[in-house]
C-alpha cells in the first residue's frame, strides 16, 4: 500500500484491516472491529480539523461540514484515490459481486486502515495519515454540506418530483448483527440499492449511489 504513505511496524494489522468478513475464519479475523475503531479515530481527527479550519464557526455550521467529511461516501472516495479496492481481501462471493468497487466495503476498509495505523503507532500517526489523505476536502467542504438522503430529496424537489421512495428489500446475517439491504427509487424510474449494518446507513448509501447515477446522467 505505497499510496497510503505509511509503513507498518506490524504488517499484520494492515492485513486484518483489508480482510472482509466474507473471507474470515476462526484463525483469520476480519476488519469489522477495526472499522468500528477507525470510525471513532476519524471522527476525532475531523472534529479537530473543522474547528481549526474556522475558529469563528458555530456548531450549526460545523456539524454538516464534519458529517460530510466522515460519512461512508467520503471514506470510499479516499479509498478509491489510493486504489484500496485492489488490496482488499474478499471471499469469492463478494469478488464476483463487484465488492472491490462497492461504496460500503471501500468505506469500511478505509476506516479499518485508519484503525490499523492508530494501533500500530498511535493517534498522532493516524491523524497525520488522515489529514494527508483527506487533504483539500477539509478546506473545501461546503458550508451547506448535506447528507445523501437530503441531497437526493432536494435534487428530486428541484425537478418537481415526488420524494424518493425507500424500501427494505432484504436482511441477512445473525439476529444480533443483521445486515440490511435497502432500495431507493425516484418517480422517474431510476433506482439503486445498498446494504449496511444499520437500516439508516443503508438508506444513506443507496441515496448516495442513486444521486451519483442521476448526476452522471444529467
């Protein structure tokens, strides 16, 4: 992972951060716990960054900027820039389903890699990696940054469409850790699907995928 710009003292941490649950086994863990930790490390780094970038901004202005920088779409974008997908370790089912390009998996892996740096060398090292990878995103994040569901609804309203329709179309995994699959559809017929460990997050990912689809087509 030359593009990460960090050399691990313990390469095993990076290996685990890049291992999806579809490839895990009793002797080989996956990145789910590291993803949880990395999300919190990223949050602290970005909270500090948005405060430092605008010392006069109030909480109501800072919050959407923060959310835009830490949400799964932003993590996936950074992962694509450093070609993280090619290094991910996936089971055959996920590989055949295009897992190396899926937003949720890329975002999860990026968060897990942040955790791996944190566990390898501490917070300062993790902060340096995050700030370098997020780069101009921090200074350029829009004051009125919106989450994907809000952005998609505003896109539809601007074209006098009905609000997007969300539907849970599947659920997998054990009862204590379900994975939700959600679809979103516009009145004009365009649709997208996504899955995540929380229904609300799955809706956000589906909205982001559909928003990207309609914006490319327009």
